[in-house]
C-alpha cells in the first residue's frame, strides 16, 4: 500500500525537551510498553467531540482518562463528570491542555480541539513524549501536516488521525475485495455529504464570557476580537480557524476514496461552488464540488451541501465490472456490471471502538507505525481537503506534484500552503 512505511528501529527512552509556543514542555513520560496488559493513561483536549472519545477510551480495558481539558470550564467539568459517571476514576479537570503535556504519567494526548489547534497541539505533544490521537482534519493547512509527520518521526511517537472508518472491519474487508478485482479495475470514486444547517447571522463584538479562556482558545491563531456567533461550533465556517464542510466532513469520504483507489497525491484539482444559501457571516462554501485527478487514469469527486440534505449517499466506487458503495454506517454493497443488481454485501460499523483500540495497541506494543491511519496517511487525505479549498479560494484549477502534493506554477495558490501565527505560538519541530 502507498501509505505504509518500513518498520524502522526506534530509540527508546525519554525525549528531549522542546521549546515551542513560547514555553518549555517538561520531558519524561511513562511509556506503557512493558506488556500488552500495561495501563495506558490519556489526557483529552476539547470536550465536545472529545467527551465521546474520552468515554470510548475509558471503556477500554487498562485505559484511564487521567485529565479532561477544555478552555470552557463548564464543558471541562461536565466532561470530567461524564467520565467519572461512566465508571472511571475522576480525571483532573483543567482549562489549559498544557497540564497534560507536563504530566509525566500521561502516555497520550487526545486532541479534539478546533482545527487550528490540531497540528500545533500534536507537535507539542510529540515533543513532550506523548503519543497523539488527533481528530480530523489533522491540520489547518498543508504545511502543518508536513510538520506533524516530522514531529512524529523525530520523537518516535504514534500519531493517529481520527478518521475511524480506517479501522472498520466491514470496510477493511470490502476494500480488500475491491483490490482483489471484485468489480474489475477501479477508476473513479464519488462521495457526498449533506446537512440542513441554518444561518449563523451577523455576529456582534461582545465581552468574553467569564467561563472561557479565549486567549487559550485562539492559541496559535493571530488574535481577533471575540464575537458572539463563533464559539463553540461556527468557527468551522471561518478560514481563520476552520476548513469549511470539506475539512469538517468531506475528509471522511475523501479518505475512503483515496484508500480504495490506492492513490496518494493528485496531479489536478478543480473546485466549484460558494456561499449560495444564506447571507450571514460564514466565509466557507455551503455548496461545494471538488474533483481530483491522479496518475493511472483514476479520479475522485466530492459533492458537499451544508444547507440541503436531500441526498444521503456516502461513497461509491466505479470499476469496469461493477460498483461498490459504502454507506455512512460502514455497510458495503457490491453491484454487478452497469446494473443495480446486488452482487455481494458486507455489513458492519464505522470502526469507532476499533480505531481507538488500534491506537492503544500501538502504544502498548511500542510500534508507532502500526496504525490504521498513521499521520503520513492522514496528511495525504487531509491535503485533498486543503487543495480543494485552495482551488476554491483562488478561483483557479491547480496542478500538483505527485511526489508531495505541492502546487506547481502558481505562487498565489502556494501562499495558502501555510498560515501566519500569533507571535510566540509558531509550531516548532
């Protein structure tokens, strides 16, 4: 498979301290590598999606959620209480996730904060000797994804992106059937996402709520005033922090497309769409179509509708002898020829539990690369979202290098390859 790396010999022991984001992270971490039964302790950053992750981690044998961190102290306390109620030991509740990094007894950081924090927190986590489970998309911009790979390699850490369908038994089985020729040579994949999101209105500058550490929430992003219609969810629709629906939900489908087609970096990217439904503060498209071409006569496309959920398909692969569809729940159906006649079905799930168990096993067995969505693969899939957004924001078709995905012959587009940071918060590997 293109994403796999050869197992290299890793140096064991404590990691070296790293100066980043204006402070020094303490070194030393108790790695759970003595035996498969060894306890793994995790700290969770961001208690919206992170609460669900924390409960899944805490439900695994030998796994303890030791710290619950959220810049909103109310969410931090609610997350900690939910973890304790589920039968776990009451975690430490904090607003500053750096307490996780400083705790030498914590093995892994679970990053479920907003997108602009995903890469910087992962890089800091690796430097502090933590393994990292980072939510999708793994980065806010392409350059950060490259830095995450460097950090994982430098510090020999397991870094898993949270596209959980990579660990679904049913999808894994269906992918193998796909590669074994069940529908002949596969040449195209279509994917879709629909939702019925409403408007976010026109925000007003407002005082920061006393329960929120807004400076910590902004973290690596250049400072802007607090507005009343952005936190906790609508930041997704602002380029300063988010990646639109393509990065929010398109990443799941495009990752499956790339996995099934067995491709890495595209050579051409095309985008169409915009803000068509509501006149509000949102910057990212609510109607978005992106297409990618790859070497070997293969292509994929994504159709995203944030404000109309009429269509509910997920991913379909097209081959010379049929098609294969994957629904949102992980059930897979093979069709014969150019007809709708069902040839074979593989039923299963989305892989939420299996994905976390895969991450925990990599930590326990001291095999950082034995992950179903290791950061190199996660970066390749996330990059598709970034390239689609760059094509949209510049209004240009992109030509890309098949070696690393970099944009060729377009300096304006390449300016969006990375971002500016708040001084003192730049990610450093």
